[in-house]
């Protein structure tokens, strides 16, 4: 019987990541003045739409999307037109062009899982029709395309830090040009849930790295902090939901979580994620089942996208072996009709997100690859 070892979908927080690094290079977007830190990426989408004045105007958005970015745009008053994404996850510039109309004010592009979209072609269409280009980099922090950071070409760039880094929440907005809108600066979120999530993540890390002792520490911490954790749960503002909550759209990132961002060794994160992706790719050995079947230079992969015939069964198998694989984007926003986009419908039905993050070691990756191969056989 194979030993059960939990393999988390996101990196946990080790003590080294709380120590400020001296002399380390800050990578984009952290090296840009004007990066606004928000509680969630969706708050950044909403703020970008407000700053660009999209209310009442049309925005061309990809048919393959999470759903909450669409909800944030709609809440800011934008009208949406959905465009084709092909089977390889590429937003089709010709289809985008065909949807441009007199009310088009922005083209919204999502760089999926760290892999760059054709921003040159999309930027040209935006320029030709006098529209803004918005780059959604929620899934592509630290990634590059054609030698340039993703998010550096658009009029606005959206980020979501907690998907890549061990922080409990956090999004970002970078505007090419800051516009006066009367929007207030983001307000700090409640502190207790932030501290509670960070402590929890550190205890998970201790358990993963020091086995019995870490498990003991976690049990002891749990038994002495019940009332504090209950209060933290009451005050918590959840992340990762599919709904846009206007009641928390004004919130920013907590100072303690933002400090962790500055301690990150971004170059190491990129190196490890790339090496882990390549290892999975080699060990799974089915490039025909990878949505992105090669890793171009500069890409910082968020996860390994594996296409399976029976997603429910594959996920059940992965979860039963302790692998926190994610059901990637099974459904989109109800405003988009999948029937008009068969390739998107197939991606939604087939893509499973396998972890390849920086906190995973070779043994864990071997286990992910082994179970993934089994899932493909089944
Ligand atoms: C493409 C995309 N944009 C924006 C967001 C919003 O990020 P957040 O969950 O931080 O609000 C998400 C969330 O999954 C996303 O997938």
C-alpha cells in the first residue's frame, strides 16, 4: 500500500520566507512604483474597470475564464463580448478582431497558467480601434513572453499573489497611467484571520518537513487556540470563491502579508516551478495530454494542465492519494454560453490542475506523475 502524503495545491509558508533578503533582486511587478495591493485579484479587476471608465462600454473577454473576473467587470458596468479560445488555450486574435464594434473600449486577455497570449497581435487590434489592453496575470506572476514580463504591455495589469506565493490573500493592479477617479486607496483587511492563516500555513509546512514533531506541534497549537481560531473564522473574508462581493471590493492587502511578498526569492520560485513542470512533463510522458505541451523560455508555470477523459474519476483518484489536484474552471460565468465555443467546453470538461509549485520536492513530484499516469490509463 502506497504511503499517503498530502501534496498541497499551493505552497506553504516556511520560516525562511519570513526573513527579509538582503541584496535580492525584486522582479516585476514588485519593482514598479504604483503597484496597488488589493485584498483579491477581483478587486483589482473592478478598480481597473473603474479607472479606465468602462461603464456602459464593451469589453472583449475570453470565453475561457474563471468567472469572477467577468463578475467584477459586469459589476463595474462593462458590457461583455466573448471571444474564441482555441484548444491550446490561445485567445484567437482574428476572432477578437471580428468582435470589435463602435462601443469597444477594452480587450481583456488572460495569460493562463503562466503561458503567454499573443499580446503583440492583441495590442495592435486594441491600438487600431482605440481600445485599452488589459492583461489578467492572476495565473501568471513572474512569467515572461518574448523576453518581457507578462503584465508589462497592457494599459492595466491584474495580479493574484496567493496563487503563486505563500500568502493568505493578495492581488495587485498596475496601471500604465494612473487616472483620477475618486476611488479611495484600498483599506486594510482584518488582521486576525491573516495571522491565523499564516500560522496555519507554517504549521502545515512544519508537518510536511519534520513529520511527527510537526504533527505534534500542530495538534498542540490547535488544542490551545480554539477560541482564537473561531474568532478568526468569523472575521475571515474568503478567497478563491466564484462570486464578486462588492462589500469587500475596497479592501487592500494586509501589511504583514505584503511584507512576505518582499521576502520572496522570485528567481528561485521561477527556477523551481520550471524544473518541477519539466519533471512532471517527462515522468507523465504524455505531451499529447498537456494543454501546454512545451515550456517556452521565461514561462513561470502556475500548474501542470493535464487533459483527462473522465475528470471526476481522475480527480477522485488523485485526491484519494493525497494529491490536491484542482478541478480547473469546470464552469464559467453564466453570461457566456459554452455551446458557441466547443474548444472551451472541451477544456472545461477535461483540464485537471496538477501542482508543480516551488515547495514540492522530487519525491512528491514522482508521486504526482505516478498517479497522473494511472489516471490517464483509467
Ligand atoms: C483569470 C483570473 N482573473 C482574476 C481572478 C481573481 O482572483 P481572486 O481570486 O484573487 O479574486 C481569478 C481567480 O481565480 C482568475 O482565475
